[in-house]
């Protein structure tokens, strides 16, 4: 069984690798006129979507390996709780810190100490870099949900490292 | 099985497959990004190297191993402590060169290749090449301070596929 640290090391290296291959890397996502910013933003978008795609495939595969009994959830909320507990423990060795919902298909999952952000400085430094470290995990959540029969959009936001929120919006068929 | 008990097993199962699946997604992506297997191999080695130089600190902090006095000890620590800690396997150490500066690690059950099938058009792909880079990076960080900068050549770590399954690297250290 692979040690948990390996995933973290690999993830960090994947982010670095995919960013290095931007046709037009730009330091941050902040708006503001800058020469070539369109190219820069496009390059960033590509890298983020590549990371999300990889996370999605891994999430799907993780979901596919679960036993049938697990998949017999009664409600959508049960599935989200599963993500916050079982999936999060499996991937990050901790549970999600809070789960909120408007009971109309939108869920906000909050992690106050997200392990993939913890190694970076805390607070507002490197805030611009945070999205790169969240993309894979957004994909992972969406992928697992997909295998569990739920179509969704997952986005992440960071107000201050290392806390972050994942927003899951269920897409009705 | 109660819900409580089965929850633990599910997490464990997912956790053990997470690295393998993520690695698979990475190799797949690299095969898309690069046109030929050689470039993918190089990229895996480079990424592994970057991981290795950080992993060694994690390893030393968690394992309590002291200084290795010779290369044989190093080989033992790699196979019996490091591989066990990180991948849950203990490769066998064989093929020592007469000079004692080269050995092979044989991985009977390589967790990286679980569920993996290589398509025919990737015959030159060294799927587990990340491991070589990791070993190279980790060892380079911990080379003996007694050796001068010119004495420690870049370690060569390579995978030779003899049985198309989990054959693994040799570490080479040349003293000046």
C-alpha cells in the first residue's frame, strides 16, 4: 500500500510540471492589463483543466472500485457526507471540516487546513498560486460523484491559506 | 458488516489505490504531451528526481536510520526500509558488481503497475521510470561529505526490463 506522503509529493510535482509547460505562463490569475495576458490566461486555463481532467479520471476510478453496498445511498446528502468523510480520509487522512447545503443542490465543503495547501505559507501570501493546487481535487470530487451517478460542477475558492472551500453544484438531468 | 466497520475498509482501499491511479493518470497525460516514449521516460525521471530530493528528508525524519557506512548498507536501507515505508514492498537486492558499486533491485510486485496495461505502440515506455528518478534524487542528496564534488558522479539508475514486469534499477556510485 502506497504511503500517503507519496501522493502529496507526486501532486506537487504534477502541478509544477504542468505549469512549466504552459505556452505562455503568467504568474497569477489576477485581472489587469498586461501584454500577452490573453495568451497567459489561456495557458493557465489549459493547465488547470488538464489537472482537473486527471483528478476526474482518478475520482472515477476510485468510485468504481467501491463495493456495491456502498453505492446504495439513500439520498444525495448521504453521498456528499461520504465524500466529506470516507473519501477525504482516504485521500487526505482527515475529514472535511464542514458541509453546508441550501437543500437545493448546492453544497459547500470547507476544509480549514487543506493538506495540499498547508505546505505553502499561510494567510494571503501565494493566494494566486492556490488554484493550481485545488484543480486536481476539484476533478477528483466531480469524478467520484460521476461514478456515484451524480453530474456536478465543482469549483474551489480560497480566502486565506490553508483553508479552502469546495462548491459542488448538482446538475439536474 | 456494520456501516462503521465497512467505512474504514473503504477508505483504506481507496487510499491504497490513490497513488497508483494518480501515477497512471500522469503517465497517460505525459504520453499525450510528448510525442515519443523516450521523452516521457526523461520527464518521469526528472519529476522523480525532484520528488526524491524532497522525499529523502521525509524519509530521514520518519525512519530513524543513521548514516550508512557503505554502499551495501545503503542498498539494504533502500530495499528494506524505504521501499517498505513508501510502497509497502521489499525488493530483493541482487547482481552486485565485483567492485561493490553497482546492484540491482528486483520488484516482484510493483504497485505502480497494478491495473496497468501498456498499449502496443508504447514499447519503449519505461512505465516506472519515476522510481529511478526518485532514487537518484534521494541518494544524490545524501552522498558522503567525504567525497569531493568531482568524486561523486551522477548516479545512474536504470530499469532493465527482462521479464516485462517490475524489474528495477541499479544504483551506481563511482568514487574518484
